[in-house]
């Protein structure tokens, strides 16, 4: 039996779709219910539906053998696991954003700046690690775009997908921190102990991703 942790929501649906195209029967996973564990003894697959930020935790501890989760969550959580496939969907960017007239050069000249974000670890790694600059990180839980509008922070670090949320709030991307997409992650022990099930699954998924990318 393989246990697969999925991020509740659109990523889960796309992951199930991909698994089916790769030849895995996911009837159990498509059941419309509020169940959090969807198991099919016939296929030997068990799906758990977790909050995205918890998927790497389930996989690191081996409660799930595999997981499908956004690179943003992986970067933020910094868990010990194998990242094996870039699935090519759930694409977006992690960006520094702020008021439209704030350029990268101007941003660099603001001393002691405050950065609002749901991603404090990514933000710290970017400003302190990459830009060699210390900033005050203000942890928020959503609607992060509010922060610069209301004077809580000079800029934000957040996910930008279509750019519509920024645009409609008079904000813009200043710098790109990382390209994001959905990834398959594997528990390090499962990779050895269940290699006969996991390795063929990785190969089939990789082939399906290649086919999707060609279309
Ligand atoms: C995410 C992200 C942005 C928005 C970006 O928020 O934090 O706010 O989507 O998408 P766009 O570029 O297509 O407008 P989410 O919907 O997850 O809600 P949140 O604000 O509660 O984090």
C-alpha cells in the first residue's frame, strides 16, 4: 500500500488527473465527500487530503510515502525529503511586490524596511541570504497585499499567479524570488523500502509530464 498526501484543493485535483493519465485508478480519490483518507485496497493506493503546508510534514515523518505540493511550501517548510518531479502545473512566482512606483533600486535604498508575508523563511533566505540585507519580517496569514496599502510594511513577499490581485490593488512585482510549480516529494525511507512501487510510479509520472509538456 502506498500513501499519497495531496494538498487539498486544485493541486489535488490536478495530481489525481495526472495519476489517472499515468495509468493509476484513482476512483477512491475522486469520491465527493468530506473524508480525509480515501483508500482503495484493490489498487493499493491510499490518499490523504492535508492542508498544503502540512504535506511535507506527513511525508518527512513517513505518515505518507509520497506527496504532491507546491515548491513554495517546500521552500518555506524546509523538510528532509526527496523532491523527484516538477509536475509543471500550479505555476506561479514568489515575488517581492510593492507600490507601482517602487523600483528595485529604490527598494534597495530604503533602510530598515518591513516585509509582510505568509512566507517568513523564504523572505529571510532571500533578503538575508541573497541580498545580504536585514529586514523586519512581519508574518501575515493571507490578503498580504493589504500590508503596503495600509502602511504595515513597505513591500510584501507573496505568490503572484495572474498578477490580478497586485494590479487591482495598485501594486506591482519588484523582484522575482523563485519560480513555483507543483512537485512530487518522497519519504527518504519509503524510497528504499518501497522502491518496487515508488520507482515505477515516478517513471510513469515523469513520462506523463513530458507528454503534457509536449502538448
Ligand atoms: C494568493 C496570493 C495572492 C493571489 C495571487 O492568495 O497570496 O494574493 O493568490 O493570485 P493572482 O496573481 O492570480 O491575483 P490566495 O488566493 O491563496 O489567498 P490569501 O490572500 O488568503 O493567501
